[in-house]
C-alpha cells in the first residue's frame, strides 16, 4: 500500500513520540502466551520490530507475516535475525493459501482499519485459518472517554491525509471478537485506557 510505504520510515519513531512506551508494551505483554503454538499468523505486522524477541523465546515457532506495505515488509526483513523462521507475504489475508492453518494469530493495530460492518467478515476469514483452541493476541485502540473520541478523530484524519485510508471511525472490535466466539482470558490497558491488549482463546473449528 503506497501510503503506508511512505509512513514506514517514521512509523516506529512516530509511535514512540506520540504514545511513549505504551504501544510497545501492549505488543509485548502477552507474547508468552504463544508458548504452545507451532505456527502463528501475523496480520498487519508493520515493521515487525518484536519478531526477534518472539523467536528468541520460541526458536521453533513458524511465523507467516502478512502486510500490505512492501516497505514495512522490507524493514521487517532487515531487522530479522532468524530469517528462515518467517514466511513474508506482501498482501492481505486473501493472499494466504486456504490450506494454511495456524495455532495463533497476532493482530497489532489491525482491527481498527476496518469499518464495523466489514469487521465480522474479516474475523471469519481469520477463523478459517485457525486450528481449534487457537490463541489470539490483539492490541488496539479503544474508546471509553471523551478525549479518546477526539484523539481518534485526529488520528483517522492524519492517516487519511498521509495514506489515503478511508476508515473514519473505530469499530467495536472487542464486541465483534466476542460475538465471533472468542473468549477473553486477560486484558491490560495503557495510555490512559486508550490502548487495550487482549489475550483471547477459541475452540471454534
């Protein structure tokens, strides 16, 4: 995606400038829950700065890393030490072969990209690639306070101007996940409860 290619060189620094350590903490907090997984799907992986830490913990883990930005993928590859452990896919979940099944999925700041009426379809497509008792790690924004609403409006405007993203409103992704059959095991909030990291599990086939 051209817009995100332009954003890629400054994405991590921009996130640290605006949110401090909150976004990185939200991405790291539940990685240990993948300890029993053999394969993990990453959607919207960005620069994948956390990949090395994940593979240091679980060196036998097989990862399929999907992102629509070729520049994000290029940067993720540059940072990666164990390159043979990660299969990079430039595209979307539609570009992942239907016969590929995973024990877990990582969704870091991915679900906020979709309008609420489309999100159940996206979640169902993810489910189609999951084995039973799959682990879902999600970190994303939530809207619980008035300043959250104002901040989100500015963020969506920024991404529209910079990347051309047409998303205008944060979907109720927590409700969509639970309606799809996921059970939230644990959650942690950051940055004045504006960011939520959740650890979910599902036995849906």
